[in-house]
């Protein structure tokens, strides 16, 4: 196959098991405050002693440790927005959301360039790598994606039965551009598990945000990543190299180039569109939302008033001054 080696039926089935398990757990966290507390606070506290004293530190490297707790930190930070008014009293708190996102993208970009500079072509720390020009191309795409983060001043928590942190100004194109960039990154820089941690993990966060839980991508991403990393820490061998369920990338340079070029094309398209809009409308992306006149934005923004009880002052129509 072009991107991966042969995928037997049981590997394809396992992919769907992972995909639907991530979506199901994400929906459970969305449905209840106490489910979120249990999943992102209580469960890690219970598992941490196991990870420290009984886990396999040879498989769960320092990077895995950092990743699991950073993902959990993001989920908990977003819970404060979902279940309290702290961000309303302290608007500065909202900057933590894009900051966490930007730091994670920056870390991946640095690693992408590092792999490119290293010129790998063989086994490195127990994993097969090939380096090439695609690392630089996708690194540039990641930098663009980071610089195009916008509209965090409009982040809010829904008032309905499901308490979501919603980011209306995070457009479909940005989400898709991020997803393709991240898949390309994992494919090139963490190829041992790209079939699951690259493809399934990204799609699991994206599908709800594009279909039934619009505006929740950032929340979904942190939560699904938390679930995945806790699984990897607890059961590191299930999808590891040599496992029945491991699917190897093809190590075909053409496949790396295809992903990297698609990633760059999507992010350049987004950059041209977004910069044009900012210049034409004289917007300040650090203080204003960019996409307020778009249908998706309007639809997502209405969720701000879902579940407001007996409050005539709250209207679902967006004030005219917000539409630029």
C-alpha cells in the first residue's frame, strides 16, 4: 500500500475500535462534569503509581510522560472554563487555550526540523526513521498553522446540558489543515504508531467538531489525546512495534512528500484567505474574531445561549457590531 504496509482485517477492525472508543469516551466527558473529573483527575491519580512503579519505563519514555500530563493539564484547564465562571471574571485565563495549542505545535515543529537535520535512514532508539525534504516542508506548514491561530477572545462555555468549551472562530479549514499537518508529523517523526496515534486520534477529535459538536475541536483534541496517552502509559505493548496490531508505515518517500505537500497547501491556502480578510477588514487578530460573518461561526455562536433559563436578556441573534 502507498502510506502503510498491508493492513489485515484485524488491524482495520482495531483501528475502528480505537476510533469509536475515543469518540465514546469524549462524549462521556462532554456529558457530565463528574465524568470529566473522574476521567481527567481521579483516574490519572489512580494510575500514576502504577506508571511509576509497575509500568515499563523502557517503552514509556520521558516524552510519553510529558505528553500524558500535558494533555491532562489541557483537559483540566478547559474544565475550568466549562464548569465555572472563572474565565469571565479573569479574561486573561482564555489565553491559556491558544498558548497550550501553540506550545504543542511548536514542540512538534522543532522535532520535525530535528529529524530533517539528522538525516536518519535506519533504526534510531528502537524505531525506523527516514529523513528528507518533507520534514522541512511540513515544519513550515506547522509554523503557518501556529501563526494562524486566532479568535480566542471569543471562547465560551455552553449553558446547556452538555458543558462544552467552544471556540467559534476556529474554522473548518484550520482544523483540517491542523489534522493533515499533525498526521504528516506523526507519520514522519513517530512512524511506529502512525496508523492509530496519527490517523485515528486526529479524526476522532475532528469528526464531532465538524458534525454534531461544532466548535469543540480544541476540547476534543485535549480529551482524546489524554485518553490515548493514558492507554499508552498503561498498556504500552498493545500497538508497539512487533505487536499483532501494529501497522508499519510504508517508508516510501513519495508518501511522506504527499502528506507534507498537502499539509503545506492547506496551510498556505488558509494563510492567504485569513491574511486577506484581516487586511481588507482592518482586523486585529490579537483582539478580534476573524470569521464572524461566516455561517459556521454564526451557528456555533448560538450555542452560547443554549440552556439559558428564563433570561429574556439573552438572545440567540448575534449583535450586528460583531459581524464584520
